[in-house]
C-alpha cells in the first residue's frame, strides 16, 4: 500500500507542474498556426491540480484522470497526464470496447493538431508512444495481476483442501487405531474379567485351572498389544502375524464354550474370499460373542457364515438369557460401532436387532 502511494505521488507531481511549466506543455500552443492562443495560467494551474488529484485515485476512478488528461491537453497542451491516463484505461477499465473507444478519442485529440501542424510522419510515432503503448502496458500488467491473484487463490484453496485431507486422514487413522485396540485388547480383557469372576466362587482344582486360563489370556493380550504398539511406532520393523480369519472361528468359539457359553458354529464351505473380508468376519463374530458373554451368558448362541455368488453373510443370533453385567466388564458401546465401520470400509453392511423373543441378532453382509 505504501509503495502504491509513493508511485501515485511520483506520477501526480509532473501532472501538477504541467499546468504552470511551459517545458511540460506542447509547443503547438505557443504561436502555432493551428492553435494560436493558450488558456490563462490560472486556468491551466487549476486543470493541472485537478488532474494531479485524479491521478491519486486512478485505480478506482480511471475516468477522472482520463478527463483531466484530455482537458489539460486541450487547454494548455499539457502532455504528462496522457500516458498516465492511458495506462489507467488499460489497467482499470473493464470492457474491451470501452478501452478501445477511449483510446481512439485520445489518439484523435492528440494527433489531430500535430497532423495539421507537422504532417503524418511526426504524428504516428508520438500517438503510439503517448496513447497506445501505455494502454497495452496497462492491459498486460492487469492480466498479470489477475493471473497472480488467481494462482494465489488456487494455492490457498489447495492448502485448505490439503488441511482438510490431513484432518480426515488423521480422523480415519484414529478410528482405525481405536478399532484395532478394541479388537485386540477388549475381547481378551473381557474374558479375563469373566474368569476372575468365576474364580471368586471356585475352589480347589477349578480355581487352579481358572487361574491358569487367566494367565494364558493375559499373556496373549499383552503379546497382541505389544505387536500393535510396535506397528504404530515403527511399522514394518515389527514382524506381523497373519490376521485371524474364518479358519480361526473354531478356536474363538471353543474359547467361549470353555467359559460355559452354548455356541453352535456353522460355516458353509464356498470359494475363498479376500483376507479383508475374512478378518472383518472374525472381528464381527468376536465382538458379538463378547457381548453375549457380558449381557446374556446363559443364552444359546448360533454363529452362521455362508456365501452366495457375490456376498458373504455372517449371522450371530442369541436367544433370551439371564441378563448379567459383570462388574468392570461393561463396554462403552464402541465394539459394534467399530465392527460396523470395519464392514463398511470394505463395502458391506452391518445390522443389529433385538428379536421378539428377547434375543439379539447381528447380521453382516460383505462383498466376497
């Protein structure tokens, strides 16, 4: 802004002085046979002052400096304001037709007396230098400013979109970490809590057996947690095990049966499915069984996995059972939410419903 004001002041000074200094006025107005009389110096000084003030607002009011330049030329032959006015026309006047019309008027006003006095040889180069070149320079710089402004706006928009993408990526990453932490830890810890509850009422050999199971489950949970933390910390430096899938459902169901849950597993053989679908199937069944353990441990539960041509369907249904909330085992409601997110990420759907007989059903359908 300061630089622009300094430029405006530097351009306004010669326009102001042109009203009183003959050196800044055309010789056509000094005894020429074409123009034999000059306006009084008071008039030329007023016109020069008005033109100089118009130069200061040439960016927003280019018509004012244009009118001042034409008037100064006609009454005193003052020429410094002409290139300034023509530059303002090229840079700040919008419609192309209006720019062409104003330029034609200025060329006619400047060239006509010179052509009558000196002929066409002197008129053409002076008209080009004073009237046409400044317009072209103004148009070029205006288009350059517009291009720079467009690029800056595009850069700001791209930066904003990049920030949105980063925020979305961070949110998805946090959700993925939350799902993995829940899947890896919650199931094992829930089993430990259930075993500890049973340990309180156990005696003799049963207590030793349940204590050993708690120890085994705890070590497994710690190993899985260490693996997950290692992956989050330095990625590929940690050796990764294959993710559990449909083939591991038998072991998962056996673990639930060992805790006294009546579970029936049915897997319909079919063509192989992708590892992502297999892993999502395992996590859905795992979360559903964990909820049965916590909320209806006496209910009979069925787990069915089947496939048609395009989809793999997982149904976990439990009948009515004695409700029980094991102290410390209540979840935050994130398990099925995370399972649903995992299923949707691979293009599937997950539906939960309470059955009329008091049972509960979880149905996941995924593209095979």
